[in-house]
C-alpha cells in the first residue's frame, strides 16, 4: 500500500513539474523579449544605413486593429505614389536625394533607438518581468512616457509628453510591422493638442514619407521618396495639407488625452540612469 501511494505521489509530482516546465518554456523572459525586440529594431536600422555597432546584445548595466492592415493598404491604395504626385505639383519642389536620405535615417534613428535604450533599462536596471504593457517615465531634462505592445508581427510604441512652458502636450505612436528584413512597414503618427500633426512612413522598399503640418501657422514640409535613389522636398503649406488629406484617416480616433494613462507609470528612469544608458549606445554623444 505504501509503495502504491508513493508511486501515485511520484506520478503526480512528475506531472506537476512537467506542466510547470512547459509553462516556463511557453513564456519568454523579459530578457528574451528584449533580445527579440532589439534584434528586430537593429535589423530595420541597419537596412536603412544606420550604424548599430553600439546596439549589440548583452551590454552590461495594444495595437489599433485597422492599422494592422497598413502594409496591405499601402500597396493597394498607393499612398506613397499619391503623395509623390501631389508633391511634384509644387512648382518650387526641390529634388535632393541626399537630404531625403538623411531625413529617412534620422526618422528610424530617433523613433527606434530610444526604444532600445528604454527596454535596456527595464530589463537590466529594473528587473522587469516583461517589456510589454508597462509604462516607463523618462525623467530627464524633459519628461516622456513610453510603452511597448506586441501583437503577432506588429510592435507598437506609445509615447506621451506632457505640456511644458514652451509647448503643449503631444503624443506619438509607432507601428512596426516586421515580418523579415525584406518585408516590413513602419508608420509613426504624432499629434499635438494645438492641432499640429507629424507623419512618418517607411518600408523595406526604401519608400519614405515624412511631413509636419501646422494648420494655424501654415508651417509645413514634406520629404518623399517612392524608391531608393530618389528624393523630393516641398515646403508649400497647401501641398503638405493635400498630402495630409491622403493619410488623414489614419489619424482618426487618435487624441492626445487618450495617452495620458501612460503617466501612471510602473518604472521610472531618472536623469542619471538615462545618461548612463545613453552612454552605452551613444558613447560619442554623451559627456
């Protein structure tokens, strides 16, 4: 009887251990999430000509449903070609491949490198159990809140910056639909409380759209490239307004106040920590 009871307990224990082990294997650690997250971003940055030598691994120290179809929409609706057609109507349009290429690299650098720095801090400094669905406050000389989400091939980066003496509050959302180095789409939408908007788009085909539009002050510029080795720039407010109308539906439902929830942060990266993290990735830019 004792032998039988012991055997039953042993079987139950083995089953429990097996289930626990399986569950552990099914959920990646925060470090594993960050490695995959970083590798995806580094791949996109490298593909767009950026130096990522300092973004190597192991350094010490909710998506909107209608936007998940963005990649297909760009192919079917020809957004880039439509915007290019509008820009070329500007009699003062400037053809400048070098400036447009520089703007494209700057877009990916600013939008994605900061996310790697924040993710590094979450994993290596704050022992986060996941890098997703948790707001982080970057409490440096400016305050910005950031959150990562993941759904299938889509990575979402939400940001919110409160109002200051110099500017109103604004929010931004990045959608990176990454299937592979040869198949990805990048969209960034920025909205200010005073009605200004910023729009950035890029993909593996080196198509690129970048514009800022201020309805009140009529300050505007647009950079456009429908293929590698091409670049046009317009600073005509009406032209940029017409470009905005092509993609305006992508801003539907986006409001700055909807991102205020990010101020209920789980982690805080203070100025000293931020400078230390940046020094790892940008050693030549941080004193």
